[in-house]
């Protein structure tokens, strides 16, 4: 086992306090949005070693999964992650064009899709996937504004998932949409003041508009499901799912990718056509993930064969330690308390909240001893069962 030093990213939507507190560091007032644990070239962890610190890539090779801590104090961009075919084609296209990997306009940072799962560390709010057509029509109906009425007519004449995708494309490509946002928001406020809302659609638009006035993403938000996860709950977002995280802190486990197609609520590069194209791949899965119990004190979230997340809660209820599954390459982070992680040879590594580590096949079975919680990201075996998911809609 090796302790890891992991890079942070200070995107504008990040929290100034949550991640520094999690890492037991002093906050300096600047936003800290993400901590990356893995081998992605845009944020490779460093493994502490007796013979000198080395990039985790030198120790583990290229890991197919990665783990993040994410803390949002304001909404993230309206975004979609591409499927495998679009990721490979987009990466090859930008490589051939010579677009630098760290260029602001670069969209495809690698040739991989980016399905992901979020595991809430605090109450976590996000927008994920489209509401059903009938529900969108109920959202739009009380809004007495010409733009809302035009959207209603469009959707009535072209319902269903493909029609909603085309509606999003029209909203994002409309040069006059910015002028309509304030009027739509005023109608949302008027309805909300009367106690009228449809599954928090108006409250969400009002919340987002405070951060992104005149942004078309405010109107797009009315079309999306709002989901609140409580600590310990998880949701899976397949490639092709439109989403925008709103607030809170979570763990994200995902395929090792940083491919993001954005279309609003951001100062970063916008690729509206790319986002709409990625949506046309079809209705990917967006679902809550229920855990399976492993041993006495460990929950396993395994929505697919691409990655899994195990949460071990060590306590005096299990003096010999909470057991973590699998014996392959693993990324570990202590999410609370202070524990010892003990490998199959009896070697131990003490972790406090925010500390990260790497373990591989040579470590064998891991046990977590003490009082605290450790999360482990890993690649499940090919024959591992996957927990049935509950669709959001």
C-alpha cells in the first residue's frame, strides 16, 4: 500500500471551505472544486515511496477508473459525457488538428467514454436526465410568456425523447433566448410565490438564475429532473445523460476520462452541437444505485462492469475490521474518522479523513480497523453481479 498525494482543481463553481476541511487543510478563500485520485494525464496522483515519490502511473500503469471528491457551491455546467464511439472519434479529430490537450477549446481529452456514479458525502442536489413529455408540459403551462408558449407548441407537435432533444437544440441555438430568460424567470417567481411548482422546476430555475442570468441553461433546467441524494446514497449516470450538479459534496467514481460536452451555465468552452449530438445516442441509464452488503460492515455499489465503489464503515462492532472486496488495483480514501488499513501480509497504513492510498494485487485482502469510513474504487471482476438499479423516471 502506498499513500497518495492527489491534485486539486479550483474551478469557479467549487466550494472555498468543503474540500479544505475534508483534507484537514486551511482554506485560503479560493474555490476548490475537485480532488483527483488516479492516473489521468490531466491530474495524476503521486505515490509516496521509500525510494522517492513517483507518479502513480509509474507504479500502477494506466488505471481504467478514477475517483474524485467534488464540492459544489454553485451550479456546474449543463453537460453530457460522450459514449465510446463519439469519444474515440472526437479525440482522434482533435489530435489530428493539433489542439493542445490543455487548450481551453479542447473538448476530447482522451478516447474514453465517461459513465460515472456519484456517492453523496453531504446532501447533494443535481439535475439529471429529461422529465417525461407530459411533466415538461405541466412545467411550462403556468408560465405566461411567449417563449414558454412556443416551447409548449413545439413539444406538443414533436413529443417524446427525440422531440425533447430537438427542443434543447433549438433553445441552445436561438440567438434571442437570452432575452427570454428574465421573463421566464419572472413567471417562475410569480408561480412559486403562489405556492405553485412542479417537482421543484421553478425553484431550481430561480436558484440557477442567481448565478447565471440570461443563460439558456436556466430554461433547459426546466426540462430536467431534480434529484436530491442524502449522505450514503448513490446515483449512476450513463454516457449520454444530460446533467448539471447544483450543490453539495460527493465522491465520483468513473471511467478514467475527462470528456465533457458543455452547453450552458459555464464560462468554459461551449459545444452546443456536440452536446445535442451526444444526446441523440438515446436514453442512457440514469438511476439510483442500491448497495449490496459485503461482509458485516461494507456496502458495495456496482452499477456496471466499468467500476465499483465499496464503502467500509469500521467500528467496535467488528473488532477484526471491516473487509473490503477484491484483491486487484484499488484507490482508497478515508471519508471520516481515523483508521488503519491492514493488508494480507499484516502491513498497515493509518488514514485520517481526506487521506488517499493505492493498493494492488500484492496487498491481498484489506481490512479497515478503527472508527471511521473508507471508500474503495476498483474494477469488479467480469463475472461479478451488478445490483439492479431503480430508474429515476
